[in-house]
C-alpha cells in the first residue's frame, strides 16, 4: 500500500486534504506533517509528526499545503526521497518543468511531471472551471475579472478579523490593512510598478499555462469581501468567434465539476453561500455584452469553495489521476 504524506496538515487546506482523501476513496498509509509546535497533535486518529529532513523516507506521494518559503525548504528532502509532490503553494506554478493542473481541463499534463505537480491559485481554478468550455467552443482572447474573495482565503487570521469586528466595530484588524466587516478591500497581495497586485497576475500567468494559450490577456482586480468562505468572480470575456449562449449553456449543463445556475427570471444565480463546503463551481448570469454587436463578448458570474475545489479537492483529484496513470 502506498504512503501519502500531507505537509502542512494542521492548516485549513491540509485538514481538508485529509478529508478529501477519504471522500475520494484514496487508500494508503497516511502521514501528517507539520511544524515542531504541532507535533503530537491528533487529527482524525492520526498523530502529527514534525516535518524534518527524514520525514519523506518511505513516502510515495506528498500533498503540500505550506507557504512558499516552507515548501522550498522541504521540497529538496522530498525529491531526494523520490516522492511525487502535489504542491498547493505558488512556489513552482510557473516553472516550465512543473505541470500546473486542473484535472477537468488539462489532466494530460500530469504525465509530464518530474516529481512535482503544481496546484493553481484558488481564483484561477474557479475562473477556469467556469471558462474552459467557452474557450473550447469559441477560443478566449481577453478576460476582465473582478474577484470577491472570502476572508478564509487569508487563513485563520482573516476569519478572526471578521469575527472580532462583527462583535466590536472598534476592533483593530490584524490580517488586513483595513477593517473587513461592512467593508471591501480592493487589494490582495502587494502592488508592483504597474499598480497590479501579485494575486492579480496569477490568473493571467497561470491561465496561459493551464489552457496552453500563451496570448491570453487577463485584467484582474482582486477584492477581499466580508464573506466567510467561497470566492465569487464577475467575468467579462471576449472570444475570437461569436458566442451562441444556448450552445454554451447546454455545454455547461453537462460539464464535470460545474453547476449551471442561470435562471434570472426566478432569481437563480451563483452565490457563495450555496457553493460552500462542496466541490462544484456554480456558473450563471450569462449574458451578451450589448456594446459588442458581433456577440463575441459575454459576461458571467461564478462561485466556488476556495478551500475545497480551489485548493484541497483539486490537489487530491490530481493525486487520483496520477495513481490511475501509474497503474
């Protein structure tokens, strides 16, 4: 039986990875790894071990749920031990030798790995799950996207900020630069010389790699909103060919991992409260841009759970595909 380690097992994504292994019925010897201060903790009957140079001996697969700097520290140990790592950090996403995978879109890229497979950014996964059928049918040229990202995307500190501020409007924020309760903050990540944040670049750079579309242009604005869990995205897409909305809706209604919620007459559309704690990406509000008479530009709205499909579930899906490939 194969051995599967989760590095960063005590965080929200690591814990969700453990749950997803059970849900997707992936059997193996499970090893939970975290910092020295978490060693000895029990999670679902497993005892957390300290992550160190010896942690990956005898391990076949690693699910990585650590920050970039920690990932870069332990990655050489995992590679030396001969593990295949599926990494949720951004450390290796744009490395030409590392596949960046959303299984419903580019599972074939998994076969090209050299010991590391990268999990995309949560907002990228949610957007591309909503857009890949459109791209297949009509080929996307340009995307304008505004994300509405839940506080849990910033970890436990983000959740605590919202909790404290809802209880006390004078509470000082810790995770964010400004109060998040009853507010939105149009910044996630640091700004560069172009006025674009590090989070905003990810959708273009990662989207080009996943879709094998090097000329894809994305203008993204990332906004933190006072929602507990699940990210939402408002997207305007320009294609090279006129879009048949009926054809697109039919395709989306049968797309794996996508739920079409598009009945505005009955107020049916995607909302983060409905996508929380499940893996499908909900898509709706599909409509033409009336400023484009050629019908090559459409708008849509989508939502997805950024901890599950945006991180843990996608990584475990990659592992399932990898195991199947190796049989």
